[in-house]
């Protein structure tokens, strides 16, 4: 969205006619992703996520939902929440400045859609504790983070909330995709496991014909976990069905529905697994190498970033002290641009001729590192200028930014509420029960 579009959109919204995307029935895939509000975003966020998000919103195949994960900020920073509100606004401004468009994407605040928390609760009921304890990032954080107490359920259970954030936007006929790098694929796979477990419990339907012939149960003895199943005695038919259904759900959740069908043979026809929630798919995205100013991974916690709002003066000051190829101890020493963080940044911001100049000059010691950094900074400043300009314009109209957050959150909540109607019925069956009672009352019962 350019500045003129922002101005016209803002004016329209003050009149109550802001035209936001409400989701499209013609698109075949839904993209879901978000970021925690831990401060202003940096160029690593842009090239690692925002650039791809903006591209996807322009693809006619995708219906995009992008959110600010303020509840996730509490999983590690619950002791001090004073900055969450301000950081939420800052990230929304960065989203808009980087090219996310509320007329093309549903952009919202997680905590304004309470259905995320409700689904998180229900998913937690069918997620084994061991699945959470084996998450690599959980173990790493417990070992490495010493200034915060992370021994809380909130931190342990964040993958379940993450799963809820995604699958709350399940809808029939559309796949769910999550754009991630290779190091995040395991998070999506865990979400898939959680959804399989949920669907096994609450999407399973058993045809009543199964119970009409005792011979049917002989086939089920092929499954060790069901071989010792005992019918309650004495028991009503409904009690027998309920008891067996619970046992079958547990087995299917453990082994998977298809494995279950393969083992039960002929009686497989009595079992149907409905999709209450959609299993998400990982969309692998190529992200360029973006080292921080000190050569380590770019991270706010390392203080080695360039934010999308950085001034020209600060950009020059910070890049002037960037680490380079350690082999270049003197100006006359040749270097290797392939191991130099400055050259990695040249690849992001500089034109081809500058890349050739930097690589050749480095290898032959024809240029010094200071000269190379200065040229890179010139192109970085040229690249960041329009983003920063848009950001400054949004900063002047923070109330309107809040209106965009609120409006997008209302759209997202509409979709989430539709999912939860289906989920609640699958779990509790209240509508079915109400119909039974109403039917009985109509018949004089």
C-alpha cells in the first residue's frame, strides 16, 4: 500500500467504509503466519519473512492471514508486559511499511481473537506431555536462557497455542500453509501431529452396524491394544458403544487412522474419520543468509541489527564497525568475500556491478574494508528509504493504525468463530443433544 492509498484508506475508514479483505471463496489456500511483538522489526525480519508475505498476498491462489502474536510474547516475557502494547503498534507499522496491505491480507492482533485461546485449551487436552518436552527449541531455551524462569506451562505449551493460531482458520476446501524456513519445519510437523490426534478423537464416526454382529469384533483382535477390550456388564447398548468408541479413539490417536484401517481388515468400512481441523502444510521458503553486524545470526538480543526505521547516520555508524573477513588484518591483505558478512549484505542491497567491484577488490586487496562498507551502506540507505518514508507517515497517524488493527481483527474473528462452532459440536455434540431434546418435547416426551 503506497502513501496515497494509505491516505485514501484512512479517510474512508473515518467514514466507516474502510474496505478490508474479508477472505475469498475463490482462493484455494490459506497462508497463516505471525510475529511476536518484541520491538521494531529489522532487515532480517524483512528478508526472512515480510518480503515473502507481501509476495504471497499478491498471488491469486492465496488468502493471507498475518497476525501480531501478543499472547506468545507472554510465554517468555510474562514478568514484564509493559512494552507489549507499544511493540504491537510498532510491529503493525512495520508490517504496513514493508508492504502488507489490509486490502489484500487479513492483518490482526492475536489477543483480539479469543477463539485462539479456546482452541488452544481444547487441543491441549489431546496433546501428550512428551510431545512438548521433546521440542528442540524448548530444551535449548531451558539450557541457555538464564535471566528468565521458563519453567511454566505457558512456555512448555506454546507449540499448542501456535497450532491453534494456524488451524483456527481451517475451512472446507482450502489447505492451510505456513511459510517457514527449514529450521522451523519441525514446528509445523508437531502441529500436524496435534491435529491428527484431535481429529482421531473428535472426527471419528463408527457405523452402528459394527455392533450388530459379534463376528465384527473378532477382526479387531488383530490390534493388540483392543484385543483385551471388555464390554461393560451389565450395560446398555449406548454404554457399550460409548466404551468401545473411547477405546478405539485412543488407539487411532496413537497409531494413526490409516494404520488402524489396514489392521482391522473387513470391518474398516464401519469407521470414518472426518476432518474437524485441517492439517497445516509447511511452505519452505528460501531466505538469504543475513548475518548480524557482528557476524552472528541477526537478533535483537545480540544487538546486531539494523531496524527498518534506522536513520542514515545510525546505518553508517553501525555498518562502519561490521566484522569482515578475519584474514584481512591489514589493508594490503587479500580477502575472501564469500566469508565476509559485509559481502552478504552487498548481495541484498547492491547492484551487480557493485557486487563485482566488491568481490574483485576484496580478493585482490584493491579496496579496503572501510571503502567496501561505505559503498554497501550507500545502497542499504537507498533501499531502506521508501520503507522508512512509509513508516514515518504511519507514525503520524497511529490512531488510524489502531483502527486497521481492530478492523482486521474483527474479520479474523469472524473466520475463527465459524471454526469454533464446528469444533465445539465435534467435541461436545450440544446441537445434536438439543435437537434430540427438542424432538422429544415435540413428540410429547
